[in-house]
């Protein structure tokens, strides 16, 4: 049994509106809340723990007792309590001014409840601390997939040789048939532009090879943009010279 009294300054009436609660908190963080009935000055509650074993989930052990009192205008300035739990009275004298709640720890209670049967209700899962996800987490160990088997190096080299075989045959054919250089410019200026044009084409082919070997796409595009501008310039000069030469031969 728990009973207590409230006193207020003259001219003020305490109207709790069911805002007087008794909370029992088990050491496992399971909480039980009871409304304390009473009049404007006297409050009393009687708890039959043997009848509340299911509500308490058959949890024996230590319980913390807290009393919560609320009102539209309330604050505790002086408190005097004389406590003898479950048999005698608890007397609390409160001076109510202009706040709206009062929370008082009354002490601890040791309960020895019967053993829980097989089909007894279990305590609800406790709320997870919202800050727990910001604490150091367990280290994640990544397990990568075993790489697939690759062919022997000799097989790869043989495949590369077969890929280059048509190009090698083309070079051999040029050497045997002879290269037609009749239209290659003979003057120093146009000959230099023609040589640079062919060198630029060779540089583009080399860049493609480097792209497949070591360069990434963005680096390749960056170099290719410079080579493209260079090829447009020297190629235009080379083709202009060939066009002028052809036009002169037709008019001659």
C-alpha cells in the first residue's frame, strides 16, 4: 500500500486530472506504470503482486520506485517524506507554485515472484538506443570471390600472334609489291606536312594500343582530342597541296 498527501498554498486547488503515477522499473529495464487514484489532497494505491505476476512477467529481483505528479502550476520547493512501503503510509508535503511536474525517486523494492510457467507472457523487447548506430561497429571482413582460371601465358601469346598475323601479311605484301610514292610531295614544306600526317595516324593507332594496355578512357580521350586537332591541321595542308598539284596537272 502506498499513500501520500499534497498541500498547496492558500487559494489554490490541486487538480491532477489523472496525472499522478507510480512507476516500477525492473533491473532488466522493464517498466510498469500505475495510476494513483485519490482526491485533491489524499492519494492511495494498493498493489497485490501475487495478482499481478503476469503483468510483471514473473520477473523477480530489484525494482526502482518513482512517483510522478503533474499539474498545470506546480513545483516542489520543500519535501518531507516518511516512508514505510506496503504496510504503512508515505507522507509527502509539496508546495505547489508555477511548474507542471514533479518526479521523486522513492527507493527500491525487492520482489520474489513465482517461477514463470511454460506459456507465460514474455517481457516486451526493449527499445534500441538511437545513438547505438553511431558507436564503433564490428569490423566487416570481406571475402572476395576466387578468380576464374586463366589460360597459360603461351596460349595468350599465340592468340596475340594470330591477331597480328593479317597486319604482318599486309606489311610483307607492301614490301614485295613496292610502295607507290608517286604522289608524295617533293617540296620540303608539303613533304613535312605529309610526314606529320602519317605520323599522327600512327600515333592514334599507338594510342589505341595503350588504351587496351594501361590507359583509362578519360586519359585516352584527352590525348585523342589533341591528336585530332593536330591531324585536322596537317591533313588539311597535305590534301590541299595534293589537290592543287592534281589541278595543275590537268590544266597542263
